[in-house]
C-alpha cells in the first residue's frame, strides 16, 4: 500500500510534470487505503505552497443508489470544528470583547452558573486548552438516547447545558488535560451570547466568508445535495449503516461543521499563512500556550505535535458516520486533509503520515 514519490518537495512545487504525475499514484494509494480501512469512500487534498493542491477521491458518496465519490463532496468534519471555534474566540479576545482570563460562568445563563463544575474558576483559556476539568457531555449514553428519540432535533449549544450541569469536575481547572467536548460547547454558548447571533451567522461572518470557504457551513436539514452519505456501525455488529439523517450536533461548536477538502485547504492558508483569520500574536499564543496531552500537546483548539517533517498542527475529527484528519506542516508549507464518510472498521495507520512519507520520504 506504499505511496512513494521520489521527488523532493521543492520539485513538487515547481515542476508541472511532477505535479501531473502525482495524481495517479495518489488515486491508487487512496483507493487501497480506503479499501483496507473498510471505509465507503474518501477524499484527500494535499496543499503545498501558495496555489498547488492535489486531490484524490475514491469509493462511494452513496451506496443506495451507488454514487461515485468526487472531490467536491461535503463531509462532517467533527472536531476539526474546534479549530474554528478557537479562532472565533481569539478574534473576540483580540477585539477586547472578552478576556481569556474570564471565568466561563460570566457568559452562562444565570441558572447554570452554580450548576456547572468550576464555572466560577475555569477560564476561557482553560476551555480552549481542554484543561478546565469540566466533564464531557458525551460521557455515558444519555445524549445519544436523546438523539434516538428525536433524530432531527437541531441541537443548540445552550440546550446541552443541562447535560453538563450537576456533574463532578475531572480535576481542578488548569491542573491537567482531558479532552472534553463540553469545553467547546461552552465556548459556543459564550460566542453566541457575546455576538448576540446564531453560531452559523457568526462563523459565516468571521471564518467562512473571509477564507472564501464557499461550501462550508454548519449542518442543516434538508441535507445539502453535495453531502456524502455517512455510514457507521450503529448496532455494533460490524455492518455499516446509513446514519446521515441523525442530528448528533448540526449546530454545535464542538463538531457540527460540514466542509470540503478544498475548503479545508483554504482554511489552512487563511489561518497559518495569510493572516486572514488571526494576527501573528494570536496565532503564536494558540500554538505555544499548550498543555501536555499524551503523545503531544494541546494548544487553543489545536493538537500540537512533532513529526519526521517538523512541527505539525491540526486536529482529527469524528462525527456519526464521518471521520477527518487535518495536519499543517509549517516547515514544508504543506497541509494534508483527509475526509471520509465513515469510520475505519479495520485498524490502519494515519493516512497523513503515510502520505507525508510518500511525498518527502523519512528523514535519516
């Protein structure tokens, strides 16, 4: 299944013949990877330099009827949404409309200020870094039971506060790390309160339009025509089922965005290169004010790690019926985006690391 390119990165950026040659092996690699993982389909984009983007698509966007996957398909990106929620939060801080040292309780409806663990002490900074200790609303099955009763409810961030309330904190704010979707739900509540607007309108204005992400939005009904159908092992029997029409967070700040591979490449350039979304000081803080998180660190809505190709920033994402990887390699000026309409049934390595090995080799 190896995807091997002998050319160095500068050659890829400069040689038209090399860029053209990338397409066939990339398609072959992706087909083999998706097939081995047991995924219905997927799209990969590799953006290097200012205008060079290569795509591959394989498998199926729909099984009944059978529809081939194409590179323009939309997918739920799951926790990649957290990067965007962090960007909006940092924009508000840069505008002095909030302070990262503010306790999140300051922005909650009054009836929840005393019911959410550490809301008087956990700061916006703590939420951004997953260091608040506030429990994850997805712990246990209660949220999914609610979804099962009302599959197309259209959950809002503020509606999940009862699921976060009256629960014991994991740890004191700022003393540890624990990935908790509740952190970004609470940031969503804060954003909507400060902006006085729906999360979709805020993200349109602050991210999607400035970055020219024309095929990106929060999820909605009816489902967009370009949305790839999502498949998941909903019954735990090893069989993938179409779960596209279940709303497990369409309007939620922890994972409700749908996007395309092309738009996520635009997001990477707008955030990390062109300064469209954040100024240099805010971006530096987002990537250096980190907390230890197992194999790497966690910044402000960003996984921060090291690799054979230098520092890597990004996120992975899971949504009911979808999975995603987003990785920015600053020293290579390269972003790798992988979007799939399912979760792997078989254990496979990261598609990003395999692609980077194919592009640049493994440094000695």
